[in-house]
C-alpha cells in the first residue's frame, strides 16, 4: 500500500483522481449491464417483428453497448494519460482510435438494421398459396442500403485521418476513366450488374431465357460481373451481365398464370354433336377450381392456319373436325400445372365419349359405288389378267 501511495505521489496523483477513474470504470460496466438487461426484457415483452421502428431499436443493442465501453475507455485513458503527461499519444493514437471505433459502431448498427429489415419484408411478403415469391426489390434495397452505409463509413474514416474528400474524389474519377478504357468489357459487365440490381428483371431462382434461344435455365447467382445460369441439362453457364442487358430476356417464372393450349379433332360422323360437346366443355372449365375465371377461356374451332401435327388445317380438316382448348390455370408451378392439365384433358376426353362421339385419328376411306356387283368385279379382274 505504501509503495502504491509513493508511486502516486511521485506523479502528483491524488486519491480523488484515482477515485474518479475507478468511478468511470464502474459506471461503464453498470451502464453496459443496464443496457443489456433492458434490451433482454424488452425483447421478451415486445414482438420482434411488430414494426420497422422496433427493428431499429433492437438493432441498437450491440452498438449501444459497444459505444458505452468505448466512451468508458476513452475517459479512463484521458485521465490516466494526463497523469503521466502522455497527451501527445492521446491525441495521435487514442483519440483517432476511439473515433474509428465509433464509426465501426455506426457500420454495425446500419448493417444489423438492414439485415433485420430484409428478413422482416421477406417474411411479410412470402406467399402461402404456392405462387411466385418475388424478393428482388427487397434484395435490391438491401444492397443499396449496404452500399450507402459503406460510402458514408468511408467518408467518416477519411475525415478522421484528415484526407481531403473532394480531392480524393477527383483522383478517383481520373483513375476510373483510365481503368474504363483498359477494361471496357469488364466495366460494362459490372455496370450491367448494377442495372440488373436496380431494374431487377430477374432474381435468383427465376427461370429465364433469351429470345434468340441461346441461353435458358435457372438463375443460381447474380454477381457484379456474371450471372450464373443452370441449364435444364444441369450445365452451368456464366453469362456476362452486359450481354443480358443488351437483349430481350424472358422471365418465365414471373408469369401470372400458365396457359393450356390443346388441339382436338372429332370424327366427321360426330358433326351434329360438336355444339353440345363444346357447351359441356365450357361449363366444365368454368367450374374447375384450378382454372382462373378472370382470364380468357375458349373452346372454339381453329382457324385455317393452325398446325395440326404435320399439316396446316382449319375446322374442316382432312380427317377431323378441329377445335381448340384455350384457358389458364391459377398455379404457375410446372409440376402442379402438368398434373392439372393431365386431369383436365382426361376429363374432356370423357365428355366427348359421353356424347357418343370419338376423337378422330388419320384414316383413309375407300368408297365403292353400289351399282358395281361382286361378279362384275371378278370379270373385270379376269379381263385385266388376260
């Protein structure tokens, strides 16, 4: 104890000054404990996803505790370094370090808030009816928020180290101009990635294809330079983003409905039954729970330009009376659509047979005039042989 007192006297440190430092340390840990306990009780009493405001408050937990520890350390160091007359180290090392730590707290706060916000809106907009979930706008806003946070953090760090932000931006712009000339294709792909994030024409999990048919598959990843597409034969294609933004891309996953388009041919013997069959099929499709009544439904004769297998025919075909089934299902999932379409077409076949009609198939009929008797045919065959 005497050694400690002699040490303090040699640096002219009073017990009251030591008590102040001890009080700062104690107060720091008390405030940290109170903050931690308050947030634990608040999280139990409040639904964590009740509102965006609650999400922001919950994101303050770790950054606020970290700020408390940083400030406690700073005021402790301020007193201790003043005792030993190390103000130069305090100004050159400790103070910038504390400022950088506070900037880090801001980054942690924004990153945690943006991540909570992303999960909140994804959960809120997830569909439970089996329809398409489009989270591209949410991911886009999340990426923009992260970029905005990084930019602000970089400016804060630059100010802490005394950099001239305006001059740095000018140098950065000149350097980027040179890089753009050297790496033109790469830069265009990167800007293509930015445009894809902004416009969000497709997202991970979407089935897309280009109108020229060169690229088709499911999007697995969208990076700043490349889009990774898995084809239906399980091959992976790496497509530069600038190629996908300069041509038309069809996003098949975002269809609102799937279309059933089928052509059916009746026998000519069932001509008088067609209108009754047509009426019953209309009624069947109108009452079907998987058919979207808001979309167009047709059971009509085909026009003269319809491809019926290997020929182009109208209603009065070469061997059948041709008509079409044109309607839309509510579901867009491919497997569920196939099952629904199979059931609908089988039921339509049963409607046709219930009317005593039959589905036509290609045949050839030989008509023999009734005035020609079998004996005459035999005489004709003999004369032909001679």
